[in-house]
C-alpha cells in the first residue's frame, strides 16, 4: 500500500493538537480509527502534538499501521466541526480545513490519474483494434489477389486488380482515385494518388510476359503532359524486360516500377504500403533506378 503523504501526516498531527482539548476525546478518536489501545496509552502522558507524532511514526512501521493512518485521515475528513471545549476554535478549524483540502487534492489527483490512465488505455486499445482491422482488410485483399492467378478472364482479372490496389491505398489512408479518362477522352489512367506532395499516375498490366519499353513510354507521355510535380507508378504483375530498367533509369523518367511479387510482399504485411513507396522513391532519387526492390527491406 502506498504511504500517505508526509504533508498529510504532518497535518494530521496538527489536527490532533489543535482540534481537541481533552485527552480522553483524543483517546476515543484514536480508538474509533482503529489505533491499538497499547499504542494509544504508550504516549498519552506526552503533549498532544508529541503523542500524535509518536503514534503516527509507530503506525508507519507496518502495513496495517499505514492502513490505520488512512482511517485516521478519513475520520478527520468526516468531521464537520470540532468539540465545543476547544479554546482556540479558529486555529482548530483552520487546521481541519487544511487537512481536508490536502486529502481532497490527493483524492482528486488519484481520480485524475485514474481518468488519465483510462484515457491512454482506451486510446491504446483503440489503436490495437484499428491495427487489427487494418490487418484483417489487408488479409482479405491478399486472398483476393492470390485468387486472381487462377482466373482465365484477363479483363475481369485486370478490373479486380485495379480494385485491390485502390482499396490497398485507401485502407492505408492514402488518397486514391479509381481509373478514369481525361476530359478530352484521349488518355485513360488506371488510377491516381497523391503522396508526400507529389501526384502519381498509375498504370497496371497483367500480361503473360514482362512489360516492354513502349508500354512504359505510354505512361511517361501521360506524366509529361501534366504538372512538373506529377510522377508515375507502373505496376506489372509479371515484371519488366531488362532493357526497360535501362531505358527509364534517368532523372527525367519520373516513373516508379513495381511487380506482382512486391505487391504480394505488401499484401503479406511484410512491409507497409507507405514504407514500400518510400523505399522506391528514395532508391530512385539516390541511384536513378526506378525499380529498387522492396523485398527484404523490413
């Protein structure tokens, strides 16, 4: 049990000395609070202040004694007045009011601490719950993604892939827009998102063979017709031909590459989408390589 504060104990001693006139009244009060009779009588001949101080010091030596000190504090807290025979009533009442204030402040602090702990505990529980919900949603996307490998309908497979990617971005709180055409109906994009101040146009391919350079050039042309802050993300489930990396490894390309294995890596929660994008962006900035792998980056 936590010891009652030194300040409160000292004020209890003051109350014993100032709130009572007759020692027999002190004896009755101590007995009501549970102080053992032998301890009460041991220093009864001493002045009330000394008597109370010795009793409090002795009670502090044991766990049960500290519990009795709390009872003493509680009995004082319940007092609405002091005995009529007290000669200096103002000092006695001031001492009692101060003790009540100290006890009240301590109780309020405990309440505040409890509420504060409860608040933080609730927030932590909410974070855990949200994390579990996120993992569950990603798990569902992973299951759907793997199911596409058995699909023999390329058009449906491509459509479902777009939805998986869109949902992956959204559950990671990254603003994402589904496939759309521009106003002049001359360009179709599989998606768009904004990440750390840059706009990214998204193109996805699920073809039998790795993507070649002309397919990437189509996305590059779309990027080049937009603001200078526009970049691209090309997702090719079956990867890229070797010459593609060489053709687009320059500062003007502004396109990041991702393959199906990397998408699976994210859906398996081995790296977050946010971290994966950061790896790609930082890698391209440092090396010029648009195809820096996110595998084994956790």
